[in-house]
């Protein structure tokens, strides 16, 4: 069983290493489903990625749907080139067209920008009109991993589809369950689907949230002053369960 930590920054990466994660996806802004990390974050985590923990970087230039225009694709291509130059194992990408199918021209451009690195297809697979056909496309393109909640809001809800993905495609691509996975449901998900890859963030609010200044968790403007980090103890407990 292989555990990929969904890490929203440098501290989460460090906690993942200390807790025993097998690999990580690096992103920012989990509150909106994750976007591409900043250049500073990529630089800071680059040494870890090259020498300690295999890390793939989420390439997503904005929140919202997965239908991107030419400018957005160009931006993500440049991000991929940067990630590749910093020595990361790979990237996590996804793009759909206006019909809700995989945007083949866009994916070809993104993969060309990162030629030589590894590719995960993210949960855009769960928004596809025809996910089974989409999976065949991903395999033909050379993706080695796909992240899925089984086309449902959470992986627990999508157990049946994840099991079908694993049965039909698990010998040709790594099916990785993700979306709401935690210590309380991961064992059931693994048992019911037969998967060998799981993905979770396992966050808690940081203990360093300056509660003396912000006792209610907000500032004078009403903005939240809280942030979450992948929690070391949760990671350790999670790995005990799955291993």
C-alpha cells in the first residue's frame, strides 16, 4: 500500500517525511481544491523532492472548472517547465473540453512541456462525461497514476466506481483513491476496492494561529486568520492503519 500525502506547503511536506509518507503531491489553497504552489514554495521544497521524498506538483492555474483557454494552458506549460527544471519527480494535471471529455490537444501540450517527468491525472477524471473512455485515453498517453473519488464527492461515496476502475485498469495504471479519505474510512475503502494507492491531506489547524491576537479566528475585517497543515500525528496513525 502506497500513501501519497496531499501537502499544502513546506511544513506539510516535512510532516509527511517525519510521519512516513511514501510520496507527496505539493499544492496550495486546499480550500479551493488546490492550485499550483508559488515559486518560493517550489524552491524551498525542491531539495526535499530531489533527495528525500518523491514529490509531484499540482499544475492548476486557478480554482473552478477544468476547461482552460489557450492563455491558461500556456501558463500551465510554463509552470511545468519550471517544476521540471527544479528536479521534481512529476506533475499532476488535468483538462477537459466544453463537451466534458478530456481536452486531448491541451493534455498533449502540457505533457510536451514536461517531457521526461511522470504524470498524474487529477480529479478532472471525476468530472468527465465518460470516465471509462477517459481512462483508456490516459493510459494511451502514458499517465502512470490517476487520482479519483470514483466520480462522487468523496472516495467513500465513490467506492463502487473506484472498484470498477481498479478491476478494469489497475494492471495498466495506478488507481489512487482520494477525496475525503481519513483514518475512519480508509480501511473500508481499501478493502472494498482493492486499490494499492491512497491520497489524503490529514490536516488540522496550525497550533501557531496567534489566538492571543485573534481569539475568534478572524481579524477586524472578518477575514479568517486560521490555516491548516498536514498533521504529523494523523499521518502516523493513518499509516499504521494502511500498512
